[in-house]
C-alpha cells in the first residue's frame, strides 16, 4: 500500500518526460472547456421552474400561491418564474446561491417542510432568509426586470410615485422593504419592520 | 258514484285552472325580477359583463352621509388581511402614517363596543373590507333615490323662504 502511494506521488512530482508542454497546455485548456461547460449545463438545468416544482414542497405551497398574483398572470403576459426572483443572474452570486441550495436537498431528505403544517410553521424563517438576501443585494432580482431608471412616475399611481420618488430614489429603502408578499402569502408579520 | 265522478272532474279542472293562472303570474313576475342571469335559459350560460377595472386614482371621494365608511380610492389586489398580516394597516395604522402619509384609521377603530380605548385596533374593526370597498366606474345595477341630509335641509330652508 505504502509502495503504491510512493510510486504515485513520485510520478506526479516528476516533470513530464513523454508529453510536450504544448500538449499539456492545449489538453488542459480543452478539458477546462468541457468541465466548465458541463458545470454550466448542470446549473442551467436546475435554473428552471420545472426543476423547482419537481419537489412537492415547492409546488403545493409557494407555486400554488404564486398563481393568483400579478407575477403569474397580467395584462402584458410577462411572467416571473421562480429562478427569476430566487436565483441571482450574475455568475458569482449564482454559484453562492447554489451552494446554499444544497441545504434544501438536506431539508428534503429530512422532511423539514414536507407537510403544509410543517411548511407554515417554518414559513417565517424561510421568508426572513429571503428578505435578508434581497435586502443585502438591494433587491437585485426585482431590478433585473423592474429598472428604476426607466420607471415612468407619471404613469404610476400617485401612491406609488410618491414612495418611489422619495424613499426609493434616495436609496433609503429597497423594493423588498415595501413589497413583501408580492408572490406568496405572508407568514405571521408580528415584529417585522414596517408592519403593524 | 256519478256525482262523485262529476265532482272529481270538476276538482281536477279547477286545480288545472288555478295552477295555470298561478304559474302565469309567476312567469310574469320572473321577467321583472332583476337577476344576474337576466333572461338566459337555464341550460345556457348568461352573457357575462366584462369585469370593470378598479379605480386607482388615490383621490378621496365625498361621503354620502356623515357616518359612511369612506370608500377606497385605490387598488387592493393581493392585499392580505388575515390572521398573519394586515396589509391595510401597514399604511393606515397610527404608527405607520408618518411614513406612508396615508390617512390614519379613525379613533373609533381603537374602541371596543363600550367605548373603551384599546392599545391596538379593535377585533371588530380588524377586517377592513367588511366596511370599506374599492370602486369602479360603472352604471349602478339598481336605481338609488337616497338624498343626503345636507341636501334635504337645504331644500327645506329654501322652501321656507
């Protein structure tokens, strides 16, 4: 056993005698492309709504609720899907979020929210995680579709225009501060800032 | 026996006459009754009117009588009011109005039925939509002859002169 390890280690340490440097560089480059591409493809596959609602926890609770909101059906026919709001579009953020997502697989295995009752009991905590994330990234996902620079206050309701041209424009507040529960039902809001 | 049969036929005839009369009045009454179905046949779908859009102008409307609950001048789509949250109160509660600049709910909402003041909104006032409604710009379904007290008094005074 010890011998095998020793030989293996020596082979790795020895400079390559059989392959040219050029081969190694090009080979490494090609392998890199393949790995990167594979990783990207895997990411893309998990970045769809079908994937999200393949778990009943996601389909029976949050998806059903989303269906009744303006982000599912509206006059312009533009839809927001789960990954639009929940998985950041920028590369680095995307990977960080995927790492966190392995926690969900863990939750699935141990059934932390596998019934409606358990889901409701956990809901506040899950929602708070999302609020914290959106607060930290200045509501990045919302802004991927709703760009402040192109908002026409004159065609907004005066309530909206007033808030958007003050607190939002000054950077005091971000979308999620004022627009909680736009896609799903809310948990118990006692103690949440801005709620009665 | 003979008289009996005679009597029976007479009775049957009477019943038919009465019920015919009765059902014709029912039919006549039916077409005058305002129903959402209108004159649509039972086995077919009535014509449905387009759903009017909700006014969203944020401009307060006059109340028709002093105690009228004010009508809502904006949309409330997807606003939840339930055990977990009360979206209306996230703007209209006493502590939220400075930020929202929305009118505060009246102090009566913090009173119980005996007039005692409570620290928080009274349970009997919690469900806002029991009294307050959004508005649409539509023709009223039924005619309304309501005259408010103010106009009545004005009419009375000018009549005296």
